[in-house]
């Protein structure tokens, strides 16, 4: 997917970005992770970041639109967990 200059968004894209900020506040999470790692005898901290949004399966088109807007991402389907299973 192409890189995007977010400082030059159209009015429609800016409105979607504002909607996405609110949607993320309710349904999303950001994560930063550090993990100690050793490669070829050298210790270092592996860093990673994630942005996740959790929705029901019937909201799948919304997530596709978000991925299209951001120009990156991976959509994973996670089976619903029920109590007692």
C-alpha cells in the first residue's frame, strides 16, 4: 500500500480521520512492547508497536475502510470467546 502525506488530507479524508480517532477511543488500543533478545551473543531489546481495533464480524467492512485509509495493516479474524469454553 502507498505511503500517504497526512498533512494534505482532503476535507472528506480529514472528516474520516476525525471519525477514526473517536472510533479508536472506543474500540481500539495501541501497544508498545519490549522483549529482551539475544542474537549471536549480543543482548538487546526488541521493540514493536501495534494498533488494534476489535469489532464484531458484521462490522468487517468498517475495518477494511480503516485499512484502506491508513494504507497499511492486517485484518485478523479471532473466534468469539464464550464463557465456559
